[in-house]
C-alpha cells in the first residue's frame, strides 16, 4: 500500500494513567511514514483499552503538520472500559482522512476529520486526545 511506505511505525501510549478521569487527559499516538500520493483504500490503525469515569469529555484528533485535518467534539461518556481506535485511510486516491472511535460495547461514538492532501511524503504523527471529564 502506498499510504504507508514502511510498515515500521511506533505505537506510543501516553504516560498518563489509564484512567483518564484521574489524569485529566489521555492520548493515543502513532507515527507513520505517509506518501503524498496514497492509493485509495490504504489504511493504518492504532488502538488501546481505557477506563473512563462518567462525564463530558473534549475529544480531538489531528495529524501533525496538517492543521486542516483537525477534528474535535464534546461527548458524554458513561463510566467503564472503552476500546479507543483511530485509523488514517485514503478514501480516494491522493487524499487522507482520519477516523477515531470509542466503544464500550453499546455501540461506538465517532470523530471524523475532513479529507486532506499532503504536500510532501514524510513522517507524520496521528494523535487523538481525551480531556476530562470537564
């Protein structure tokens, strides 16, 4: 797949405790080598399990160096364990989009960026943040 010129990518979880309510924030981060000409359908993902206290969270996702790919929302979450997953994919040739989900087994909530192009190939970091509960 030309979206990733290398399969070697580091999955880095924040050093914050896994309970975002205690820490006030949590991150999900992956650095990837992305081409400026991705093939349609190419994708890469990251995920983690996280326990969240009940409350409203500020949730965001971005790709480093690509301000137009920023997505955010406020979301109320019940307490419990969630699977937090983010994927960067090429919905059409030459463009990227990233989608994150939080799922506690009752159905996922989504956060989706607009489509964007990269001006040059290189290393980029896909990041998602949870702040809260606020």
